């Protein structure tokens, strides 16, 4: 949804690749490869958020959304 993208895109750090415009898993792998090959690395951490939205408190999620998106139609669509 482009409306939510325009609201939240500015919050992402540069190293975030998932579900973002003009970024793909190929971009993430290329960046990882360049970092590992060219910078001193002590740890690599993988995190999988699959199922996150199945387990997050939906009431709090909607409160956070309402804080940034006042349009009730968008809130209803997300809900």
C-alpha cells in the first residue's frame, strides 16, 4: 500500500531490504557480500520475522498506526 509506504519509508535504516521500493533480496545479498569481503566482521545475525504479524497485539498495532495515519478509511483497510 503506497500510502503506508510514504508514511513509514523514512523510518527504515539503509540496511533494511524487505518489502521496500527498488530493493530486493538480490540487493541484500550483494550488500552482505560486499560488507563481508571488505569490512572487518565479527558476527552475522539472521532474523526471520515470519509469523510476527500473526502474534503481534493487533490492538496496539492499530494504536501505533492511528498515531501516524489519521485517515479512518486507511485504518479500516489495514484492520
